C-alpha cells in the first residue's frame, strides 16, 4: 500500500486526507488535537488506513522521531501534503530530510497562504533531489463585486486537483487583484 503524509490533515485539509484513503493510500496525519483527529477517523471509510501522528511540528526533534516511526511502520512516503504555519520555519526541511532518507522519488505539495511569496519560499527551501516540489497557493473568490476567503472544501478540492493534475504551481481561487481580497 502506498504511504502518504498530510501535515495539518485534520483541519482544512481533512477532505484531502479522506480522499487519499479513498485512492488506496495509507495516510499518516499530523495534528495535536485528539478531538479533531477522532472526528477525521470517524469520517473515514477505513479507520485503519489512517495513522494519527500526534506531534507539535515546531519541535524538530520530536517531529523527526514521529516521522521515522510512521515510515518504519507504514513504509516510505511517496506523497506529502504540507500545510505548516510560518512560525515553524524548519518543519518543511525536517520533513523533507526525513522522508528523503528512504529510497526513491516522492512528491511534496506545499500549501501556502495568500500573502506568501511562493518564489522566495521555493528559493529558500532546500529541496532534496529525490523530491518533486509543488506549490499550492490559497487565494480568495471574487464574486461580482464581492470577495470572500476560500471554504475548507474549496481548499481541499484545490489540493486534490493539484495532485491529480501534477501541477507545479496552482492557485486556488485568485490572488489578483490583491486589493480586492476580503
Ligand atoms: N485563503 C488563504 O490564504 C487562507 C490561508 C490560511 C487559512 N485560511 C483559512 O483559515 C482557516 C484557519 O487556518 P488554520 O491553519 O487554523 O487551518 P486548519 O487546517 O483548520 O488547522 C491547522 C491544521 O494544522 C494542524 N496544526 C496546526 N499547528 C500545528 C502544530 N504546531 N503541530 C502539529 N499540527 C498543527 C492542526 O491540527 P491540531 O489543531 O490538532 O494541532 C490542523 O490539522 C482555514 O480553515 C482556512 O479556511 C485561508
């Protein structure tokens, strides 16, 4: 069974975690809150296809240990979807390093907020050769004269589209014109 990892997979990316299960992946999901994790497991068609990984991703050492352990148990990660708050600066690199220790190519879908400079982020991150790095930028929706932020369902669907279509860079909604954001 292929192994996927979703960081922040109990929140707005819940539908991504569940979709990956439906696609036959074993999915490791990182979060901290038991209730959110139980709610995700309760929605899954197969509870056993999800490994909850309870860790604060801002704690590099703990994150490394938990990643090692889930990779040992569930096999090399072929696909990683990461929604990581910017205060945990080194988490993406820690994840990349740990996942790359395994053999073979893997894909990283990095989900980023509307106000992030995605080119600068790509320049700064040290991406290992074995990693195919993809970016998904969250935008907003312009409807007639109104604008609104994306719903969790739209965010997850945008991430699923990126995975299905192998997009290098994908904007969910729009970030232009920026002055029209909600
Ligand atoms: N358009 C945009 O640019 C944009 C950007 C960002 C967010 N948003 C909106 O804002 C809402 C709130 O954002 P949010 O980030 O709170 O989304 P969220 O996806 O609902 O929650 C964050 C996810 O990351 C996990 N997480 C957070 N900090 C963690 C840590 N230190 N260690 C491990 N796991 C951690 C959370 O699990 P635990 O709670 O269990 O730790 C949860 O799974 C979203 O629902 C979205 O609609 C919009």
